């Protein structure tokens, strides 16, 4: 539990002179709350949305670290295929609520079939 508190309560995630959490801090707070139940899998719905690229990289690094540290699996939902590619081992692309493509992240088919979607 101490590692979750350290993960969530970081000075750099606070807005200057207010003590309020910035957007990254708020997202981390929600992830920390979910980790308190010691799950095996977390569903992350757009965890990097509304973050600029530099902060997205920080979030991805944090999620990867938590994944290793806590033995987590993620169901990672995102419209940002670059972020998906950075996070995923297996990828399902959905279209109109149905599975349109299914890939292992390093498949060549992924590059050929998904690039038109970018």
C-alpha cells in the first residue's frame, strides 16, 4: 500500500501554489485507487487522453512499471494507435462495435493493415 501512496502523492503532480492535482495526478489517483484492491487485470479507458506527448510518455512508463511490479495485465482502450502500440502485446481494432483486426503487436500485418487508420 505504501508504494501506491508514493505513486499517487507526488509533489510534481500538484499545480503550483494550489496543492490541487494536475490532470496526470488525477489519472494516477484513479489508478492508485484501483490498485488498492490488488487486481490481476485493470481496464484502462483512455488513460493518456488529454495529456500532451511528453506527459503521455511519463504515464506509459508509470503503467509499465506498475505492470511489472504488481504482475498486472491491462485491457487498454484508446483511439491513439501510437500509444496502443507502445503499450500492447496483442491488439484488437474495433469498428462499429465489432472486432475488425486482431494482431500481435510486432506482426508485419499490423503495419500494413492499421497504417491507413492513422
